C-alpha cells in the first residue's frame, strides 16, 4: 500500500526522463554534440570547476551503468561478462 505513491512518482519521472528524443529536439542534440567536440579539441574542458567536472563524471557513470544494465538484460544473465 505504501509503495503505490512512490511508484506513481517514479512513473511520472520515468515517462519524461526515459522517453526517446522528439523530432524537434534532434537539432539541439546535433548542436550539443558539435559543441562538445569543439570544446574537447580546444581544451575548454580544462577550465571547468570541480563541481562541473564532478557532475559530468556522474553523468558519464550513469551512461555506463545503463549500458551495462542493457547488456545484462540482452544476455539475460549477469555472470559471464
């Protein structure tokens, strides 16, 4: 009984955060990737604050985590990686 409100909150955020990008957002994604590549080439990543670097590291870890979860789901078992 207590899990139902928490599940509803989870579903509210899951519908927004785990949804695929809309067609209108593709241009923004391309621009973001271009900006990322240009800042990587120019060395602008060296001028980040510790907070920004920490947040970027956490986002990268989240991407890796979801990759491994997808791999485990695809293989249908955890061991044998």
